[in-house]
């Protein structure tokens, strides 16, 4: 029998109605044996996620010594689910213990992780599956980095003796046994870890959309669903803000052939998006997807005969290294160089000190900073070895009257990145989308 790992996100776990759908999905296929769950998310627009309430509980405890106001909301959500399903679990006993620990412990990660913990306990009774705590099998090293190989051994050993298991997403433990969480949305990553550990045939990631879309639906009406996406394309799109899946999710699966299938709990008949190592034998379009985000600053440097000056780039790069700033892109011309960095690395007017240092080091003819840049990635294996794609992008932008401030094409030819004024982001994405789809 095949093995499927199924991860359900916050909206899928939000209330009885959603959880009943999750239950149906799992029970309709005996291959879905390893279930990873998020904490209950929002039930409606404006509602609060359990993880946010737990973080607020922690803050409340830090500020006032006790978390009873926010924790009462967490308690209500879980007791309601348990009551509505008529479960036998003594949820108040678990809630008391968590509240007590938040009041005693100083760890924010502990508080944040408890939504997944309680959610998995509840779900294991609903399904009649074993509860396997991530604290037992997902490990970080002393430096707080995820310990992939140790974890993989523990996961495969522990789950090889489980027939059906529910595992909480989002956290693991440090060598001293304390809880540590991944970054927000990290239950997706847990799902990948489990899929690798049990050598699943597929990792199903159940969410509340029909799959990855070719563009952000808030910008473009009814964008197409992407049928097949490669790991590389996913990396490019999620870097630019396509947020269906946690960007780290591909790493545990990269050296395996396990596909990720993004699906919709609320529309289970849709086949969703398959994310594969290699999509070369699949029928894909010229462009797989378009994504973009604001929040970048460009340093533009020009100096005549820069191309002949040995060490020019190194001197500039070492200034950014000195200030501990990572450079996201660096398109260069014969006499020009642009360095694109995230705005949030430039607190307290740091750009002025950087300009001064660059002037001192390389004596450029021109240097200026442009602070409100948005980057857009046009991504797709389909465009490698195809002529005319870039021309179509630039024409679409020109026709929409959008000024391009920067162009970069990765050497793998799976993406073209353009920089535009931050205020033009949505308009530019829509123009490119309509050119290709
Ligand atoms: N509950 C956590 C969050 O809201 C992790 C997750 O859902 O993946 O970020």
C-alpha cells in the first residue's frame, strides 16, 4: 500500500464544520496514514488564529504576570470543538497544564507551539489514530538549527511502528528538551519532514485554495491554477511572496522523489498543484507563474571603465558585508552596477553611511539610492531556450506605461526579474499576466 502524508492547515482545523471535511478526506483513503495538523486558524474574516492568541497570552503574562484574558479565548475554542464532537478527552486538564506552564515558563516558543499540540491531541481522538508528539521526533541542535539527519532517523523509527498517527506541526525540541518552533507557517515544513521520514509516496498539503495560482488573486481576477510546478520554480515564486506553502518545505524533499500535492480541503475534488523535482516531461506553459513584492532598495553605482578596474566589485561588496547586509540581486553593466537589498536592513539611515563608504573606496562618477522598489519575478522552465519572452514582458510593461528600473535574468533562465516603482507593483503584475495568460 502507498503511504500518504497529509498536512492540514489552520483554516482546515478552524471549527467543527472544517474538521468534519478533514475527517472525510482522511477516511476516504486508507493510504492517508500520517496526518500533520496546524493550530486552528480563522473561522471568518477578522477572527483570531489560535497561534496569535497564544502569542498574545505569552505577552500578557510577560506584561502582567498572568495570561488569563487571552488564554480564556484559547480555552473557549478548544472546549467548543471537543464539546461539538462529543469527545472523551479531558481537554481542560491539558489546557490547565498549558496555561500553568505559560504562566511559569519564559519560553515564547512553548506558548506558540501549544495550538498544534492541542489540535493534534483532539484530532487523534476524532480519527482514532495515535498521537505522536513532535517533541519526541523533531530535533534542533545546540545552535538552534534544525537537525535533519537525527530527526529523519527518529521519525522513520518511531512512525514505522504506527499504523495511523497524528503529529503536531510547527515545533520540535532543543537538546535540553525545551520546545522550539519553526518560523510562522512552519507546519508545512513539519509535513515535509514526516513525508521524508516515512518515505511517503506523496505529501499532500491541504489548504483553503485550489492550488498554486499563476498570479496573486488579489491582483488578477480568477488566475489559473498551476498543475505542475518544479521545486526550483516554487523557490523563485515563494521568495517573491507566493505564500501558499512555507518556503522551507522543499528542503527535506529535495533529494527525494516525493511530490508535494497542494489541495483544497473545501474543494477536495480539485486535483490541486503537483510540485515535483522535475517537471520536464509535463506539459507546462511558457510562463509558470508571476509573483512580486515591494520592500527593496537599490544602490546604483556608475563609473567609467569600471569593467577594467580589478577589485571594484569586491570593494563594494565588502562594504555591505561590513554592515551585515545581504544583497538580494546585483545586475551589472559595463560601467554600472546595481545592488538590491531589503529595506528592513537599512534602519537608521544606514544608506547614507554606505554611500559615503562607497564614495571613499571606489570614487564612482555617479551613486544614488532608490528606496521604493518592487521586484517581480516571471518564472517558468518553459522560457529557457525560447526567444522573445523578455521582449513580451517589456512590451507589456511599456504598453501599461510602467517604467522598468532594473532587469535581471538568472543564468538558469527560469526567471526574469524586473524592478519597478513600488507603487506600480499591482499594475505591472496585471499587465504581465494578461500578456501571457
Ligand atoms: N500555527 C502556526 C502559524 O500560524 C504554524 C502553522 O500553521 O503552520 O504560523
